[in-house]
C-alpha cells in the first residue's frame, strides 16, 4: 500500500515537473495565435556543402555571377505580425527583401544600403529593362491582392522554409490544407550553462527524423536548433542542421515596419471598393 | 378532387424535372472524352493554337508518352519528352524539351528581375500538378534577352534519351539534377482535365481535393462569341470536412460540339482567383501516325553514380534506328 502511494506520488511529481518545464513555449504560442508579435532573428545555415541551386538558377547562372547562387548564406530576418497585417524581411548581403501584407494587399520591395545611404526599390515592372534609357522607376510599388488560395494550401509561411517550420511547431496554423508534420514534445530539461530547453520531435514512416530544440534563458526564447535526418532506401542517412538565434521575440508588434517607407510610391490600382 | 390536384402537381413537377435534366445535361462529348481517357488508348494535345510549343500526352496498351509539338510556318514537329513502357521510364532531350526549359527559365528570370512576391507563384499557374502545366495553358511571346539571342541556335539536332528501371526510381545515387522524381508528373494529363480524368493513375491531387462534379450547362461568351459550356465544381475540404474553397471548371464547346477550352477559377473568401486556362486542341482515340513510337535515338543508362557516369561516359543501352 505504502509502495503504491509512493509510486503515485512519484509519478504525479514527475508529471508536474515535466509540465512546468514544458510550458515555456506557451507565451510564444499565444503571441503567434493572437498574431501580435515582433521577431528578429539570425539564421545560421550549417551545411555549407549543400548547394543552394535550383534548376532555373543553373540555367540562368551561365549569365549571372555564379557565387551568388553557389551557397546558401546566413541571413538575418524580421517578422512582425499585427492581426492580419504582417511584415517579413530577409537580409541577403546588402539587400533586404521586404514584404508588407496590409489590408488584403501585399507590397514587395527591396531595401539596400549604398554609399549614399539607404535606398528602396519597388517591384514595378520595367525598372531593370535593358532598353529603359529613361529615368528608372525604381521607387514604385504595385501591390497585389493576397493570394488566398496559396494561404489555404500552405498556411502563413512567415519567414519561409526552416523559419516557418520552427514557428509552426510553436503554433500550428490548423487552417492550412497541407497536413504538415506533427511534432510532439520529446524531452525538456536544463543544461549546465543555466539554459533550459524543450525538444520537439517528428518521425516519418520510413525512418526520417526531425528534432527541434528550443533554448530558453530564464524563460526567454534565445535560440532554436534543428536537425533533419532523411533515411535513404539503401539504409544510409543524410542530415541537415540549422541554428536560429532569436534576438527579439516580443508581444508588441512594431507598427513602424507595417508602414510603406516614404521613399516608395504606391502605384497600386485598387478595386473600386477601396483598399 | 384533392387527390387529383396532387397527382396533377406531381406529374407537372416530374415533367419539369425531366425537361430540366434534358436542358441542363452534360454535353454528349463529355462522356465520350471520359471513356476515351479511361480506355487507356488516347491522344490529347493541349496548349495555345498557332506557332509555338504545345504539349501532348499519348497512351496505348500500357505505354505512355508525353512530349511537345512545335508548330512552325512549314509544318509541325513532335518532340517526345518522357515515356513509360514495361517498367522503364525514358527521358529525352531534343529541340522541343530544350525550348520548353527555356520558356520556363525566361519566365522565372522575368519574375526574378521584377522581384515578384513569393505569393505570386501559385496564382499565375497551377503548378501543383505538373511542371509542364506551368506554361501549358499560356504562352508569352515576350522572349527574354537571354532566351532570344544567346539561346538561339543551340538546340540539339538529334534526340537522345536516358532510361531508368521503375524499381530504381528511389535509388539514392541517382543524379539529383536529372529530377527523376518528377518523371511521373510529366506523364500526367493537364490538371484542368480532372473533369474527365480525375482517377487517371498519373493525375496529381492537391490537399483536400474532391472529384469535380457536373453542376449545370449554360452559355458563356468567349472571344465575342456565345458558346455552350458545362460547369463543374470541385470542393477543397479541410480534415474536419469543412468546405474551404471551390474550384470552378468551365468546359467550353465550339459549334461542332467539340471541347476547345477549360477555364479554371478558385472561389475563395468571396473572391474569384484565376487558376488555369487550358486550350484543348484534340482529345481522340485515333492515335496520329507514329505518335506512340519510340523516337529514333541513342538511349543511355541513367546516371546512378557509377564509375562510367563519373567519367561522363554513360553506357549505351540501345539505339533505335
């Protein structure tokens, strides 16, 4: 009898402790669920030998600088969510590829640093035209309506690729039709450095495994690391490894990002109903 | 008297029902197309009419092939691209396939130049099903700088092929640049033909998709002419069974009763997004002469990372003369 009570006590204590450890992502889960947050991150791509080359790149590469496409570089990024409006940014070298989603329209533009300061470039067609001898229409943005079909198929892939997966584990957008991977909490604990962590895992039918570890410093998310192992048909395993440093993850959306920069002119032909 | 009234009303409604079913039935050609595709012996050609590239898919006795038709001022030439026969997949390289790659590259290059948003990729073309469908329904005459000048005159004069056993499709040592994982999709019929060929073994399906169901016939204006059309609806459902969007297909028939165009739009959140516009040239069970034949070519073994592959000296498997 005593043994049983002890056992039950031990089990309940274990459960309690693990849930106390595991709750650390909940704050961030709420932020993403409420769509109110500012995230600033730095993406570190570990596998240098994995070439960042698509078919199309390969074809076009004959004519453009090869080094640009050779390796997937590390980059910094920003994600701001404020309800249905959002801002995403990816920094690749001197170029910052930005996209504001506002009131059902998407405004893509590029920000880049030159000797003369920060410049902007809109998406308006004709800007790069070889025969365009006139003044370049660099500073114009033509927004296009949000692609609802894409969002229905794939969900909001904020940050794209690996970043989107890491955010998906924190809060899964159930509205997307693509089933996506379902991760579960595999382990949690603390490290000798004083950081605590939560591990999330996914396992595929043919032996593929994904592991994502979220690092916390006194409850604040500071780093995310992930490994992806793919088991090939001959039994060999290949893997990928990413690290994302979280510089900021706050519940206050920085509204400044959601405004179109003054240097850019909005030339969108809106519907008669207005924006 | 009461009974009489009821009977009358019943008879009347039955008549209306019958009448409406005759007036709004599917076009007779639709069933014909369905049975042609189901029979496994067919030739389907699609893409814009006039000079330029079109796609075709041909099948007979378990052999299936897809390729390109290049219409020029003097005659039309067929260029096979992919073939399946007896558990083997073949891929061919020739003028047609190179031209198609150029078309796609020019399009991508243009969107890269104009810094199109990542969101643009899906609405412009229904890329989900098939890489070929990208440009299958729409042709841009705007040949980019690179495609038009540097790309000219570099086409292969003869067709060459590579062959891979079906069982080898998951070989981890396959050359990743060859994209053998796409080979099945390249044998599929265009996605808009789901109204007739939803269960075709090569047809891809998107998440939550349901088979298109005939809803009504009607009239539609196309190029300034009134045409008869059939309308189909395919719903996209989430895993709880809620309808999230509707894919609306409009199959448009010409005055001879032949299908010549399928429009596909997506109705979502009260908005209508264009998805695909496919021009059908022909759907027939009479195969054109030599359409299913193996092209005259040298066929090499696929690159599986063997020593001969590393030495760029692939094994010649067969030569078709």
